[in-house]
C-alpha cells in the first residue's frame, strides 16, 4: 500500500526482560557447573554462572562496545 504510514509505540519492561535473562543465566550456569560432577568447586560454579548470565544478557542487550 503506497502512501500509507502507521506509527506504533511499544513499551518494554526492561526490568522484567533483564530479570528473566539473569534468572535463566543463573539456572543454566548452575546446571553447567554440575554437568560433570556432583560437587563442583565454588570458583567453578561462580565462573559458570557469571559466564551464563553475561551470555543471557547479551541476547537482550546491545552493549556500547558492540554498536
């Protein structure tokens, strides 16, 4: 349709999007830390959770250095 323009406003609940990404990242990291052992070292758990949270956030956030 030539000449027809519409404008829409979309609101995003950033807190909810980020909270969901963090929650999913923590769960994934925890599971990944326990993938090959029932008793992983605390530093390994922390590393896996940090990595998974950052990866999850990177799916919903465009970081300034990536622009």
